């Protein structure tokens, strides 16, 4: 009887210990670049790469995509700082229509 009690107690301790252990860790994403208070994630680069693969049949390298994303960040920040006026809805529609006609 005492052996059974010890086995049950050990089994209970083992289950409690295993239940309290953290699960295996997995890296979900990585920071590819930090620009001031913003970050560019590796998943952003990979998403753009897959999009280019879909459209053009060949993606750029990760470093080329990262350079382009940094350039876009700089342009967007400069436009915000310079208080560049936002286009009106009519201007946007006109630009979209012009692009449609080019195809």
C-alpha cells in the first residue's frame, strides 16, 4: 500500500512539473532594421519578395528590398515633415484612371 502511495505521489509531482514547464520556443519574426522609432520586420521583406515573385516571376534579394523599404520610409517621413499636401480624392481617381488606360 505504501509503495502505491509513493508511486501516485511521484506521478503527481512529475505531472505538475511537466505542466509547469514552458513549451518549446519558436522565433516568429525578426527585426531586419530599426529606423528611429520604427522597425522593418523580416516578414515585411519576405511578403514583398513573394509579391514580386508573383508579379514579375523573380524577386529582388532581401538586402535590395530592405534598401527600398528604408528609402520609402525616408521619403514618407520627409513628406510628413514638410507637410506636403495630401492629394484630393479627385486627383487620386484621375491618377488611377490614367494608369488603367495605360494597360
